C-alpha cells in the first residue's frame, strides 16, 4: 500500500509518516519505482506511534516504547518506568495549569471591567508575585 493509503488507514498525515521514516521510526520497503510500500507491520507501527503521540509521549519516548513493544524479552517494568515518568510530567503540567487558571480567575474577578483606566489584570501581570487587589 502507498503512503496515501497508509495515511488514510492510520489517520496520520503523509507528512508525519515521511517524518517518522526520516527519523527511523518506520522503514517501509521501496518499490522498483522508489515509492514507499507499507506492509501490515508498518501500519501497526504507525498506529502505535499515533496513539503514543496522542497520549503526549515525546518522540524519544515513542522510540523507546516501540523498541520495548517489539522486544519479546522486555521487562514490563521498563515500560512502566517510561509511562510513570510521563504521567509525572503530565501531573506537573496540570498543577501549573491549575495555578495559572486560579491566578487569572483572581485577576478577572478583581477587575471591575468599567471605563476607568485602572486595571488589576494589567497590574497583576506586571507584578506577578504581588497579591491581587480588587479595583
């Protein structure tokens, strides 16, 4: 199957598939005319990569996970270590987002939103470490 068929079957753009090939994550065979020929194993890898990326794994993590997936003598602890570290990073990002939401919420609620030039939102952004005061 050609790259456009592989793209349709995996839901990945052809450009992404080419990129994955360029960095060695997939290595489809080449036809005599030089066109890529994707086999079932290639589609499986592409689907695996798409799902891994949808979970937010980095390309490096995807490479490691794919290698572990293909290694029948792997230790599940190695897989769990990668996933656990990624989960920890997600939890840090969530905590950062919650803190941003709370700060912005406080700033929005502190602003009267009237015609006066005084704006606690701008002051809060200017003085990020100072408490927000209602206008």
